C-alpha cells in the first residue's frame, strides 16, 4: 500500500476490477499518484474501498468494466454520491500499436 496524507485538493480515483480483488488508485489533477490500495471484491471489501476513498475529495471515479466484476462496486459508488465513469479495457492489439 502506498499512501500520503489525505488531500484537501480535488482528486480522481481509478479502480481496476478483477474476480477476487479491486485495485484502487487516487491521483491529483496533474496525474500524480496520491495513494493506491487493493481490496477484496466482496461487500465488506467494496465498503472498505468506499470508506478509503472518503479520505479525499474525490471528484470522479473511473471503474474498469471487465465483464461484471465492477458492477456491484459501481452501484455502491453511485449510491454513495460519486460521479462514476465506466472505463473500457482497450483491445490488446490496438493498445500494442499505440502504446
């Protein structure tokens, strides 16, 4: 886990969803990493992730929608008042050509 003091500035979060864990990162407006942490995917882990995000003034949350892994988390974030954006995983072939 990497963590600095909670920010008083507006920050953004990104969440990489998986079957067993979700990995969340918080960045500032310049793209500098403030903190990152991994959580389990069950309801307790999702609630812990949302509580963890509460340390910062998170403006928007991007959630990678890999299958249905992020669906429940996205609903909880939305219910918690976060502005949530679906982030699609790029096609690996396209990603390899454009970096």
